[in-house]
């Protein structure tokens, strides 16, 4: 009897200690919008863990940053759960509808029909974000999904003031949005871009989020919402069916692991190209001591590593559920050594020596990323997207759901460019139920002292931005620095180094030109990196939002 009594007291004390620990534990959040970060802290206060927080931030971003992500899109959630040291990635990437086929964006003569994979109903693939949120909440969270979606529902129902960034994205897509009656009603004022700080209310989206909160997956992929999605899409020339929505499944994938100068790297496996290209570039660079080389050589080597890794992206990567990808070979030290041996210190290698044409490209700043970590090291790196700003610009009537245009991330025709100027081949060809190749690169870094979580939007430039972030982490710099450093990018084709104004000084430009690099300054800055860090010994947390964006990074009090 006395023993039973003692066990009971011990259990009560343990429960109380666990509760006290959970309440005292601090969390860092960095996201692309202040209201999304606030939604995360609200859910933490309600007793949520970092995974509930990730559901809240994802859903809030779907409402307050519709240019970047949404219920009509998809994404990748890289998770680490400390209690069992689990690393896993939820692949919530969109899938091609079952009626999709390889030539669906070609005309009768076999040429790509401009914009067909970018604007309107046919450009939209089957969304993954709602299924991923339900899965994340049910499998990893502590709270009911209705709690985690509450802030997003409130933002949608009662509205929020639009920002200058939101207006800029609207301006870039207003002509597409103007073609869809629901998009006009939701996003425009008298058919034009609303004034700064206008209040954006999305009552239909609030209803759809409520259906998800009440019925889980069936609230979106079944019932009235599904009916409206399909009716809307089909009446505008799209090919979705209920079978597509029933068949959509997220996939839990094992993240890719690598090591660069003692930094353990965990990143996104295919269906994103992010982890492969990032790790391949780092493997190529691993035998150089970039801390001691002069700046021009350092930048030359990084550009050459980018060129080779992006070249392999175009050749080998696609949906691993449809094609065999030689990942072990691509990420092996021997393979990296072979690629490294073709780098000359005194000369850039023209991309057409690797193969292919050299066309122009077009880039945006769409997609979104957030990073979360708590003092126990539980963490989430999530990069979410609807592809181009405001996706396809198409909202099926009565749903409030702005659909993606991720079909453009497939290769419509071998050698033809997509919206990011990326090329590819059969590995990323369209097929029914297939996921299109992504560049999203949610990433964790770990050393004996520190754990970092980082990622960014930015189309094909995502991977090169994360690469530069990792190399800055390797210099012992902190999140404030990773989100600030001037950026440069090479993606194999076009054979051009794109760079932000401050990435190279005049002397570096002249020397890089002499090495044979063609340089092109970007019209604007790009990217919106969100990063958090835990110092393991002191348990100090830091968080930083890109200086180029309007995000909010904070640590809970
Ligand atoms: N839609 C952008 C990407 O996934 O890379």
C-alpha cells in the first residue's frame, strides 16, 4: 500500500516537472509575416509544441501571404523530434492530376503554349498543404487541429492590412487575377490593386479553413469544398476529378544527410532537388579551405560548384516515386572529387561544355519559408509554395482557395525553360499522379555547439541562397548574418552569374570577368530567408528574418 502511494506521488511529481518544463521552455520563430509568427506564439501559449506551432504558422501564412503559399499549394516540412532523435520530412508537394499527360502544355505542332502551365485552371496541380497540416497536427502535435488553425481563421474572417510587398506581388500578377471573378472580388478593389494598408478579408477561405478544422482531411478533399474545387476547375478548362482529391497522399521521406567541415547537414530529399544540389555543391567545395582563399577565388569556386550541382539537377532529378535517382552516386565523395577535378582555378568552365543551350530566365520572390526551434532542439524548417506570386491566379468559386501553378515546375518539353529558366529532361516529365521537381531547401545544420534551422523562397535561387547561408554558418556567423549576406547565383543555364548589388566589389567583378564569368546584377534583391539558432551549451536562442522582407523573428519570453 505504502509502495503504491509512493509510486503515485512520484508520478505526480514527474508529471508536474514535465508540465513546468514545457511551460518554461523557450521557442524561436522566424517567418515571412509578423501575423504568422504571432500565430505561432499564440499556439505555444495554448500549450502547443513546435509541431502545432508549425501548423499555426503554415495556416496563417496561407491567409496573410497568399502570394507565397496557401491551401491551394504545397510544401515541405522538415522535422526533428528530440525525444527519439527523429528526423523526417513531410512531402506535401502537389501532384499532377490523373488526367495530366506529357504533352498537355504543347500545341499541335509540339511547341509549348506560352503561359498555359502558369496562369489559370490547367496550371494547378492537386494541393498538398491541407493534407500535410492534418498529418502534422495528428501525428506530431499535442493540440486539436481546430486550435492550431484558429489564428488563421480569425485573420481570414476579420481581415488584416495588406503590406507594400503584398501590393508589389499583386501588381506583378494583376492581369492574371483579373481573369477570375473570385480572385477579383477577394484581391482587387474596383478591379485594381488596393491602396496601401487596405484590409483584406477572405470569408470563403475562413469557411474552408473551418471545414478543415472540423472534418480534417475530408473538410478539404471531400464534401462541399471538394465539389466546389472540382466544379470551378472543370468549368475553366481544368481536369481535376474527385478521384484526384481522394488519391492525394503526403509522403514521409527520410531526409538527406551530409557533412561539410564538421557541420552535420539535414535537408530535403526528392521530390525536391534542394538537398541533393546543396549537398553536392558542398561536397565539391569540401576539399577547399574557403576561409583562407582570397575572396575572388572563394567566389569563383562557389560559382563553379553551383554550376555543376545544378547541371545534375537538370539531368537526374524528379519524383522518386516515379524514377530511379542515383542519389548515392550523386552524393558520394568520389563523384564530388570527379566534378572538382574539372574546376580550374584560373578559368570558368562554360556551361555548354557540360551541355545545353543558353537561354534567358525570369525570376520571382514567391514561395515562403519559416523556421522554428525550441530549447530542447525540437525543430521545423518549412518551405511552402503556390509557385508564381498568387499561383495560377485562379480561385474556384466560393472556396476562397487560390490555386497553385506548380505544373510549371515540370518539364513541358525537354530543353524548354520553365518560369525560373530551369531546364530538364524526362526525369521531370509530366505524368499522372507525379510530383513536379522543386527547389525548396528546408535545412538543419548542427555542430557540437549549435543547431540552426534555415530556408528561403526564391524559385531556383533557393538552393544557392541556402548554400551561401551554410557557408556563412561555417564562418561561425549567426542568423543575422546569414539573412543579410549579399547573394550570387549560378544555375548552369543560363551561363550567367546573377548577383545582388553588394555581392561583388568592382575589383572582384573585373577579376571574375577575367576568369570568364559572365556577370549580371539583379534588378532587385531576392530571397526572404528565415533562420533560427540554438546554442547547445547556453540554450540561448536567436532568430532572424531577411532584411529584404517584412518577416518577424522572435524568441518567446
Ligand atoms: N515552385 C518552386 C519550387 O518548388 O521550386
